[in-house]
């Protein structure tokens, strides 16, 4: 994505991938390279708002393995954008992006890992009920002791993680901007959600093999799709590999 200034406008050309719900949006924000000769790769980048209906903007949904298409590929061909649409300062867009990414990563971790709000008790009750339905009960408990232990361990990890994320929310209300801890939350939360979905699929057994047609209940098909969708948790908002690099450098102080 590059932007060339012409008077009071930037001419934007390039492609933005993994744009959530771009096919339903009125506006889109983008990071554009306005100075290709900047000394550092994080410099010479501008954060700008673009009207999705501007001439030269086209959106193509991306079909995911789960069968849904919430993500899109957005193409920009000589799109003329007013300079007044710049957020913060020209060439300082990475500063804005880092702040947004910090909030986004914490949000993703909270949504998928902490299971907060109305869903806070979903882990134990739902998985226990699911396991009992498919594996049977023994004196009121899930019959399989290994699955029973895994459900308990997942519940403890989920509750501990939720309390840790809540501390960060409280700090945010006090004006603290998220730092490297958002990367730790992102890695742990998304892996926790993947583990949760993996256990769910193992409990279902052969009933997790359906995609459509007879022999599978709607909720079973939904859980299979949720499991497939959870694989993307380690990509969105910055891949797990990127987060581990951030943690290594900014938390542990390891060399490049």
C-alpha cells in the first residue's frame, strides 16, 4: 500500500488483506507507505481513513475453511483521498497502529480465551454436559477420568486468565495504555481457545466429522466449524510468532 501526495490529496494504490467485514463497511482505515526512503521500516507510514465508496476501491470476500467469509481483500487503484483524512500525523501512522493493536490483541484474547461476561461459566458446564452426553456419566460425573481432568484444567486456566485480563481492563480505565502484556494475552488466549475447541472435538468423536447432510445435529456441525475457525486465532491481530518475538525482545530483553 503506497500513497503519493498530490496537493491536498493522497493517491493510494495497493491491496489490504484480511479486512474484517469490508464488504459491509462504509469506511476503512489503512496504513500506507508515503515515504519509501524512510530510514526505518516503521517510519514513513501514514494512518488514513478511506471512504469505501470512493472510485478505485473494490472488495473481494475471502472464503475461510469454516465456510464463512467475514474477511476480505480490499484493492485500491489510484484512489484519491483527502489529506485531511490522516489520523495523527503524516509519517507517524505506526504509532497509531501500535496503540490499536494493543487494544485489539487484548480484545481478541478476552473474547476467545477468557470467556468473560455471560459465557464465564460456559467452559465447565458446557464441556461437562457434552462429555456426559457422548461419553456417559458415572455417579453424576463424566465417566472418562482423563476427559474429566482436562475439563477441570481448562476451567482453571480460563478463570485464571480471565482474572489477569480483568486487571489490565482496570488499568486501562485508569489511563494505562496496553503494552507488551497484550502480546502475552494474545498468545495465551488464542492457544487456550484452540485447546478448548480441540477438546470439544475429541469429545464429539466421529460426530465431529460432519460438514452437512444427515447423521449430524446442527450444533455438532456448528462445533466442527467453530473448531476450524479457531485455527485462525493464532493469525488474526498479529500471528503468534510475531507476538513471541515481541515478548522475547521487549519483555525478556533477548537479542534480535
